[in-house]
């Protein structure tokens, strides 16, 4: 069963567009954070790893949109970068003072951007 899942994963990565892969990673990070928020007492210990994953993802997104060769319109690239700056600040705030309700903004942003990437916004 594991070999079949691995094979499917490799094929899925080959046929998924970069936008779909970005959306999938955003949704995964959002789900990690939502699971922690919704089961705070038993999952709070996973917060650091989930925030690190989300921060790495947003670092890649911000770097990508700021590259001169990025084909997105300048205004859209700037908007994504600004959202990324907010995400980084919110992450630091959550790290400094962990509270489950502070995760809502990060979850919402990831889900909304993923929806936009998938054409569902």
C-alpha cells in the first residue's frame, strides 16, 4: 500500500501545475495550524513545527514574487509580498504569545490564497 501511495504521489507531482502545488502546500500548512488551534490542549506542542513550515513556505512565496522574471503584474506581486510581511509579523506574535485564536488569520490567509491559485476565489 505504501508503494502505491508513493507512486501516486510521484505521478501527481508530475501532472500538477506549479499553482496547484503551491495551493496544496498552503492548504496543508493551513490544516496543520487549524488542527493545532482546534485541539490546542493536546496539540500545542506541535505549534513550533507548524509555524516553521508556514514561515518557510511564505519565505519561498515572497522570494518568488519579488524576482524580476516573475510574470505576475507588479501590483499583484507587491500585494503578495505585503501579505507575506503580515504573515511573518503574525508568526512572531504567535511565537511570543501563543494563543489558539491568533492562528485564525494565518489559516484564513493560506486558505484564501490557495483558493485564488486554484481559481476558486
